[in-house]
């Protein structure tokens, strides 16, 4: 009996610590009730990236990009659903390494960066319906002569710590009998710098991330994306598990944005039109995979996707 009482007290203390004294609003219920937490505090924390193709920073605390703006629209729909006069959005930059822990521990309520939905991650977090399907490829120097993954034998290849591209790279290395050295950037900008500075011969990552980093380079014409599609990965906003009401609110907003055409317009804005800070056009048309995901909204993991031949 004493053990049970101690366990209850410990749980209550953890919840109180997580939500900083929401007390009278029923903090215990809000441990897995994000809508209640948002309504009680009038604020929400959006997880964003600093150098992704879907979410990036302009500096001075300003975060932009396809997924960032989509996330803001989701939260505006939730504000209306909750009947709030206003909703403060707090922007929390996350990395490939810390994004899942920050969602799990309650620091981030909704992460809309460039996170792949896979079965391993589904054990820890929940995913909204897929909003972008990524094709993993490689960026190289335009004069490198590298055209395919088989050309990487004896080369140095960069990718970003904590991403699914690390596993993709190793799988292709084993399957193709190719021997290359792997180097890791702490984030996508760091990985691209490894390529730009000549410390890596290729950067393997999501196509949108490669395109965005090339577009922002000092000399974009010095780089190109080459080779076969190494993997197809559904990208989705991420949230805490076991919170069906919040997931439904997020999914409903995304489905609304798909149905009324606003998500397609948002995609055109960020991938086919000039974007800040340099007003460069990334020029990445909507893929058949993404069109299919929008036509049939789902939250299936990457293991359920098959590469189209």
C-alpha cells in the first residue's frame, strides 16, 4: 500500500514539474491532453528546424518554411476550435538528435520540421498524416564526376547525425559492396559545409534539404543532386503518443488544408517561387509520392512504402 501511495505521489510530482503549476486546471489530466494544456496556458510550443528544407531560420528568432507555416496554420485552426481570443506560439528549435526527447518530455507540443515517420519512432511518439514524401538522394560538387552510389567507393560521404539517412547509407553500403568513409554533421548546414569545404565528396540526405542548402550556397551552380533514389520517406508533424483528441485536431487541419487547396499553394510558395533570405527558387515540383499521400491522407510509416521502379 505504501509503495502504491509513493508511486502516485511521484507521478503527481512529475506532472506538476512538467506543466509548471497548472494545478487548478487539472495538471494530471493534461499530461496527455495537449488541447487542455493549450487552453489553460493560452500558449503552445512549435518545434522547428534551423537548416532543413521544410523548416529553417532567417535569424533573430524568425522561423519560416513550408512545414513551419503549415504548422502555424494548424495551430490557428486549433485556436479557433478552443475558442481562444489569441494563442501565443513559442518557437523551439530542435535538432535531429533532440527532437523526439523534447516532444516526449513535454517541451515541444507539435514538431513540424522534417521528421521521417517510421516504426521505431512510432514507439515513442505519434505522427500526423503525411504532408511530404521525401526522396533521399545525394548532393555532390558539379565537377566531381560522381553520378551514382557505386561511384562513392573510396570516397568520403557526409550525412547528419540522428537522421534516418544514416541507416539508409549503411544499408546501401552493405548491399552494394561499396566501401566509403562516413562523416557526420551536427545539423544539415554543418553536413553541407563538409561537402562545400571539400571534407566530403557527397552529402546524402532528403532531396528537399539538399535542394534548399544548394539554393542558399555562395555558388549554387557548383553543386548538383545526382544518383538513384536511395529511399522514400514520409515526413510528418510529430506529437506525444496517446493523445487522440490532439492528433485528430492536427489531422483535421491538415486535411482541410489539402481539401481547400491551400496546402498546394503553400508548397508552390516555398518550393517553386523565390524564397528568403536570397530569393532563390528551389525548383522542386510536387512528387507523385506526395500527391498520393495528399489524395489518401494516412500516417503509415516508411516501412510501408515501396520504391517505384
